[in-house]
C-alpha cells in the first residue's frame, strides 16, 4: 500500500523546507531521514543525506515487491523487455 504526504519542517537556524513523500514499507527509513534532518546543520547537509538515501533505496536495496530486484534493475529490465 502506498501513501503520499507533504512534510514541512525547519532546521535549527530557521530555514524551512517542504518534501513530498511517497511511502510504502520503508516508513522506518523515512523516519530515520526525518530524524537525521533534525540533527543536520544546514539545508545542504539535508540534501546530501536525502540523496545518499535515494541512491541506496533505488540502486542498492532489493525490494520484495520487485521480485528481489532494486528499482534500478527493474527499470532496466522493463527497458529491455520485448513483450
């Protein structure tokens, strides 16, 4: 099951940011990122943490819903599929 949500927050220095979240069974990962943003010193650090998480989630972690493939592998399979 998927859910979508906008999340607004602010860094300790008052800089506000808004994210659009699509969540499935990785809610704990999203929570970890949210906690990391509270510990971050600036928006660039938040962007770097988010980018690293996106790379891990899309290119390194396998997903049960994709038959044990990463999203990047599933996308490549779909591109080369002949059906």
